[in-house]
């Protein structure tokens, strides 16, 4: 039997109210699981779209409630659940993050409802954009993570972790591939302007150059008066073909990925073995 994994991308318009966001996640995850999803991926800032409120949530009693709820959700449906990013008060070694900031953490939760792996965002979005927000300074409220390359095994597929702005730095994805990754996850909150210009081409490029499946799971719509995200969550094949996608509204898609196309393409065009640098 061909080895397959049913993946789901859940696209949201998250707000600053984590309780409302959690209810929407539960609704969409239930629908995706009903359609057969085994690996469900949520976007960046899924439970809190409010940079200034990250530390407050991380220190609150709501944090424990929220983390318990998402672990229970994974266990209820016996799925792997990827929280695209969520504010963490501490680094992986237990040190409290200084200067009122947090770590932007991608969590992988297993079907038993246990935390399987975490990846802390390495590249921070400190840029100028021609939109209503104009300036983004993630380093004001996020501490960059260590230079870690995180790959987890999900039903026999090697899955590499990243977050949003990371996708502009191909060396991370090459390192993930060298560690065995076959599927690369890019949970994101890409702005509308940068997303329209670069989102799809970046996802496709990371797929082609690493001969991996790439699943980009984005936020969408207006989150407040100045912040609009692009949506267009998409799955790309190792050949760079778009296999499934969404538009600019909340929702989800599922897709059964298989190893055969990936292995066949890598065999026919062994680019990774031809590298000189």
C-alpha cells in the first residue's frame, strides 16, 4: 500500500480574543477531521493576533487553560495538531524571556494530547511595508529563537518546522531537508501586500529547490483597523505544483500526500546529491 498522510490546512481571521479564536479552531478542526485529516496545521498567531498582548497572555491563567484545551482537542480526535505559533513565556531550557517579550513558538501535539516538539521562530519581521500598518517590528515583543532545525516524524513522514518570515531564508529549509524533511510546514500571518507579491512564489521555490511538499497555512482578512493578511493557504508538490489552495476567507482544505511522487522525483532528478556548496 502506498504510504499516505491526510493533511489539513486551517485558515483563520484570528483576533485579540483567544476564547473566540479557540471556538473557531474547534469548529474547523472538527470539520477537517470529519473529512479524514490526520495532520491538522493552524496558522501563525492562531489564538492571539495582538503582538502587544502576547506577554500578558503568556503570564495569565488563560495560558494554561488554552494549552490544555488544544491538547485535549488533539487527543479527542487522535490527530497530530500543529499550532502555527503561540507566545511562550519561557525558552526551551526554562529561562523566562526578558524585557517583556515572548518566544513565538510552533507546537506539535501528538494524538495522545502530548507536546511532541517545539520550534521557536528564528527570523523576526522587522520591515517597512506599503500598507496601513507601514512598519512591523516583531523584535519589540518577540525574542528570536536558537538556531534549531526541527524535524518530527508524523506517521512515517519527516515534517520540518518553520514560521512565516522564515520562508524568505532558504538556508533553513535546506538544513531541514538535510535532516530528512519530506514535508515543510510554513504557518504564517503574511501581510496582504507582501503575500500578494511573494507568498505563492516563495512556497513553490522552497518546494522545488528542496524536492519536498510545502504546506503554507496563512491568516486571512482584516484583524484590526491596520492589519490585513493575505490568506491563500496552499500545498505545493516536490515539483512546485499547487495541489490545493484557499482564497481570502476562513476555511480549510485537506489533501492526501503520498511518498511515491516525492521519491520518484528525487530519483529522476537527484539535485540534492549534485550540490557543490
